[in-house]
């Protein structure tokens, strides 16, 4: 077994996984998995630049992660950066800061690479020969991947919970017009994705990342966030619609009082839920298989 660390830095959160991985079988024993909301993508859609305060929040998380990696003795580290840092004019500031703290250069990967990592991480434990559509709803982008054991087609589109919230939401709760504007963006992006990925042909829909797992936790009625109960839970299309409607009618304070919603997601979970609902309805899925394993697991496997 090789002890490795993988970091996934997205638009909304930065996450760390330290694990022992068998390089031949792909077996993975998780040692530490953690997430910090840093909102690196704050304002990027509007300004095209990473905000100084967003960079500092991200660097603070990197310093904490560096201590964990050192304490657990990981032999290798791979740092992958996704949507927000792909889009920013001043991404060199981000790269230089990460190198100084962690000693590795962040790989600003393409959407297609992001999709492939997500697919590998999410489907490694799933059995059967069914064709799967893996959907990774992030802060700045959403990845669509179709395949079984291997990726057949992948596409990243610029719809994410942070990007859509910043672009369209001015009221709390969002007005009907604001919600419809989000839906219109999602539907246009789905048309774009369908040009590359046969999203209507998969037998199983697998959903990843915080928006999906949070909707699942609400649907399951959990008193607190519980990864073990959420992982591989099956949430019906009706439950997705019900939770989305509930969130659309709720105020910030009401959402903050729902114990399974991370404080850093309270303002963006509505947009994330709308994205998930539109996908479910577009592909005609009866349910979503929820996975807590995602791009982080794919990154760790690639390191080993």
C-alpha cells in the first residue's frame, strides 16, 4: 500500500483525502477526509479575478492540510484545482501561494480531466454492467460523464451553485423570476452537454458533491450530516423535487436551521438543488444514487 494525499480545490470548497492505496487493485483505505468552505470563486464570474480575501481563506486551509499530511506521513501529494482557478486572470497568485505552503504546484485541470477523476472515484465500488451517468455538481461547473468501467464521454459546463447564485439571486428567498433564470441557464447547459455526452442513454444516475449529498441528507430526514448513511443512498425523483421546492420557499435563517446544511452552503444550496432537479427531470431518472466518493478518490488513485 502507498500512503498518498489528494487535494481538490474547487469554486466553493477545498477538500483533503489521505489514504493508503493499493496501486494495482485500486483498494483504498481512508485515513483522513476533510472539507473546508473557502469560496475561492467569490466574484470570479463577474470580475474574472480571484479576490484577495478568497485567496487568503484558501491558503489558511492549505496550511492546516499541510499539517495533517505531515502528521500522517503521506509519501505523495497531488493538488488538483478546478473551475474557479481555471477561469481567473490572476491564477498565478494562487499557484505561487500553494507551492509556498505545500511544496507542489496545483494542477489546473480541464473539465474533461475533472470529469474522468470524478467518474473513477464515484464508480469504483459500484457493481454491475449498467451504463452510468455520473454528475458532479460543483460551485462553478458541473461535470457529466457516461460510462461503465471506463469513461465513454465527458463534458464540463459552467453551471454550479456558486456561479448561478451570484449571477441570478438578489432576494431571499429567490423570486420566481430568479429561480426561472437559474433553470434557463441549467437547461441551456444541459443542451450543450448533450451535444457531447449521451446523457439520456444511461440506466443509472450517480450524483456527487455537496449539493447532491446535502439534498440527500434533507430527503433522508437526518438529524445531522452522516456520510455513512448518505453514501450509496437512493433518493427518488419525487424526493429531489420535494426538497428543492422546500428550499425555494425557505429564508436564509430557515435553511441555516436545517442541521445537515453546512453553514458555507446555506446561501448556494437552492441553486445546487435546482441543478440536480433539472438533471433528474431531463434524463428521466427515477432516482439518484448518491456517492460520497468522488474526484478526491479519483485523485488519490491516480497518485498511487
